[in-house]
């Protein structure tokens, strides 16, 4: 239908939405457990909240014995389905068992006088705090989201002045770009043993000669022709060194755009190092 | 310059700008007074709302931007090759919420609230540009402090961090969680096209005590 497609740029997401299914029938609790998408709880607190909500328990007065039983039953089911039970779930299991023992066993008279607090208090506090953010997360998700529900004019690629509008690249962008270059090279690597040493200073020389008189270059271009892994790594180190000396700056036009390197950018002048 | 022309001029700027555009920028480009610009923008907001246009004028990330209405998500989305079909996972959203409300925040604090390891989620959110490193805490180990980005504000159509809805106190635990079926459609959620719900960022209602105004400003 359309002869062009717009590039959405940074707004593409590739994560799954996981959902909560609704369980109100507590009599079929075991069956209900089987109906849940078992791997969808984000953590032990999430699971506990689910159990509390499903059975309409009072969060301020949690029946520890009952909830411990259900919780452990749930862990069994997870194992039954060969699902990995994250260690945090196990830690919570032991916490629940401990709380249960505290609630059941009478304390010595001495201890009883000192300890006035409800042993469940900490857990309740954690559950309530977590619930606040769970709700906030849900509300956030209910908003229309850019690139999925609502749209804006896409960015135009500014071919005329690629260096005029940019943002300083983050460490992650730099690492990602380097990893890509390295894996590309791995694919093409001939099986040879390279003898010559290639120092960082050699790398610096390589970088400057690649730049010639240019003010900026694409990150990837600095590695063309270098298939030796060691050389690639050294060139990258040279780039980092030059960035440290503030002679080079790594930038992008937008968050997912290609990385570029700029020579002695004006932004650095007057800025204290380490800023 | 007549008022009518001024209004048209601002409209043209809004139309052309791919990012939210602030009053200061409009002022610089047009030479108009900020107060005047503000009035015109407010009248445009109302105008687009009242005339059931296909888009609305929203304040996001400290500027103004024209955005299509969610009613037309499917059709407008068809224009874009790489339209996001799926959304953030609950883990990501929880983590993002914690960071949004509590920034600057440490990874350990996040994990304490969630009760699970959050390293992977943090990395994902970082790579999507939703969060960023604010710095390091002056404490043993100099742990990293996280905060949200302006992309985060733009993504969720928030004017600023103060526009985040007030955190709710938990009176009851029956949050009306939406059911999302396999198509990604909401079966019983609140999401609708009514501006009243979604674009009223001012934290008017809510029984919560904790407000979002204690947050640091996003620079």
C-alpha cells in the first residue's frame, strides 16, 4: 500500500508482555495453579501477593501457615514443570518457614518481654512497598506508548551536517559497537599466526592516518581492513586512549544511530577532565 | 504580525519538529514573547481537543509535541515498518517505576524492593534508553546510581517527573490488573482514547501520601 516505510528509530521494543490471569475461585486452588502461566511471576513477592489476592487474605494479618503451605506447593509445581526456581524463591521459602515457626512456638518468658513486634512485620512491609511499585508499573503501562499507540513525526536523517546534532555516546554504545566490529572480524579471520607486535601507539597512528584531514569518521570505518583480532582490540584501546586525552569524542545522532568519532570537539574546551 | 498568523506560525513549528519543542526555542526562532507563546499553545491544546482531531498537542519532556491519538494506533502504526508489537515486561516496568519514583537509586535498593536480582532488567532498560547512569554514590564500592531519561518521559507522554501519578497507598489489594490476550489487546484495562484519563498528568486524585515532587529534576 505504501511505497515507503518509516524507521521508528529508538522506539522499537522487543520484550514480551507478561500478564496476570484472573483467579477468583479459591476452591479450585490447585487446579488454578496449573492454569497460571507458571513462569510469569517476577519474584517471590509477586507470587505472595498473588496468593494473598487470590485467597482474599488480609495482608496486614497474613495466615503464615496457610500461605507457607501454598507457597511451597507452588514451588513444587514449578519443579514439576521443570522450571528453574530462582534462588530468591527459595530464600523466601525459608523465610516463610521461619516465620511460621516463630508464630507457632511459644517464646521463653524473657524473649517474650523483649520482642513485642510481630515477626511478620518486615515481610508485610516489604509486600506493601512492592505492591506500590507494582501498581505504579501497571498504571504506567496503561498509558499510551510512543511507537505503539501514539506516533510522532519521525526524525529526518540530516545528511548535510551529520555532526551538528548529536548526543555523546554512552559506554554501552561504545562497547556494543566494538563487540559488533569484533564479531564481524571473527567471521572473516584467516587462520594465520600474526607475528608483528602492534602497540597502542601504533593504534593511535593508525587512527590518525585513517582520519587524515577529516573532522569525523564512522566508528566502524576505523577497523576496515583489520582482521587480526589483536589489532582490532589495540585500535579500540587507542581510541579509548584518545578519548581519555580528549582528542576524540564518541557521538551518535540518536540513541540507536551509528557511532561516530569527532576530532578535538569544541565541547571539550574548557571542560575539566573527568566531568 | 497578527494573532492569527502567530498561531499559524507556531502550528507550523509544531508540525515540523520531530522532537518536543519548548517555549524557549519557539521564542528564539520567532522572536515572540514566551507568555504570548504559552497562551497560543494552550489555546491550540484546547482547540485540537475540542475538534476531535486525529492528534493532540501534548506537553512532554519539557516541550510541546503533536501526537496522534491512541484510537488510531492500528492504522497509524501500519505506516511504520518496525512498530513495536509487544510491550515492556512486568519486570521491566516494575524496575522502571522504582527508578522513576526514587531516583537517584541504587541497584541494591531496587533489588531490595523487588526481592529479585535485577541486573538483566537494568541492562535492558539501559539499552533501550529508558534509564541512565546518574553517577556513583560516595559510599564503599562507589555503587552506580540510576535515573530515568528524557526518552522515558517522551515514551510515556510525561511532561516531567513531577507529572508521574502519585504513588498509591495500598488500601486494598484489588488493583484492577488488565488482562492482555495473545493479540496484545487489553480486555478489561483502563486504556481508552479519552484524554481525561491519560493526559491529565497533574496528580489530582489518589489517596497516596507520597507525592512525586520530591524527585530530582531531570536535567
